[in-house]
C-alpha cells in the first residue's frame, strides 16, 4: 500500500502530492477519516510519543 497526500480542489477533484502509477481510466481507492473519528486523539498522541518508548541505545530506530 502506498500513502499519498492530496489537496482538495473541489468536491470532485484532488491534486495529488505525487503521481500515481495507475493508467488513465483505472480505479483507485481513497480512504478519508471521519470528522468524528474517536481514535484520532489516540493516534496523534501515539505519533508524538512513539520514539519515547525506545531507549537511546536502540540504533535501529535512529532513522525514523
């Protein structure tokens, strides 16, 4: 799966942040979070504190 960002131009048009590898006429799936997404607050907190859960000695996480 590939995640992209897109700017909403109007109700039926998006401007993608980068090209997609699909051919013209192909169908793609777009997922939009609900405005009332109950888990949104938890996801934001997890993003902010993700690396804090690991010790400074865990070099595998240095490039995140």
